[in-house]
C-alpha cells in the first residue's frame, strides 16, 4: 500500500470513512475521534485543518478491476469465497 503516500492524506481519510461505515453496518462501534479528518491516532500529531478535496471513485486509481480480482483471489486462497 505504499501508493497511498502518492496521494494527499485526505484520500486516506475518505477511504477510512468507507471502512468505518462498513464496520458500523456490521455492528462494530467506531470511536468518534476517528471521524475527524484531522485525527491521526493517540500518538501522532493532529493535522492542522487537513485540506478537503473532491475525491473520485475509486479513491485510489490503483483500485481497478485487476486489483479487485487479486483481492478476491487472495481471499479464495484463505478459503473465503465471495459472490461478486
């Protein structure tokens, strides 16, 4: 995932929002501080008003159909089978 460093930190925040939404759909409790675009965890210094951007879909251009196929294959190798 080194490619995430080629993008602004805001892209990672938006990706993280998608993950948090899915976690909440599955019944997990997400700490409210993670929903703040400036929060970076307990030990990292907060961003000083991280600049918001318009983010396309997919958030990372690397997340194309080939990437999806690789992810599904990786899961199959772990005996996890998804219908897509």
